[in-house]
C-alpha cells in the first residue's frame, strides 16, 4: 500500500509517496519540477528525514491538504452535537 501526503502552497502542489512496507527505505516527492526520490539506509532514518522534510515544507508556507488512504473509520464525531456539561455529567463516588 502506498501512503500519500498532499501539500499545497498557492497554486503549487506536492505529493510525498512512501510505501507502508516496513522494509521500504525510500520516498518520492512529485511536484511541478518532476520526481525526486530520497533513499535511506534504514527505515528509522527515512522516517526521521521525512518528518524533517514535512516540517521544512510547513515552515516555508506549505500546508498539508490531504493524506491517503483515509484511515479513520466510523461516523464523523464532529457532526454529533456535544453534551453541554459533559465534564460534570458524571460523579464518581468512592466507598470503603
């Protein structure tokens, strides 16, 4: 399975693609300038570099627009109204 992070800045768009396979040690960046591939000697180094790459993008004005595949399941909780006093709704009673 391929994981895809989509970043946008104005009219520009970048897609970062990385395999979900734990043995994979590379990721690709697809953008207006073409394709760039980053290869690492191990997965941990790759994941750390990928995180730093994303941080550099956000610092330079890019924002993450999407992540695929969508991994959330079930219904969207944001559409369900909240209980107005949810924090004080339950009272715990300790008995000895």
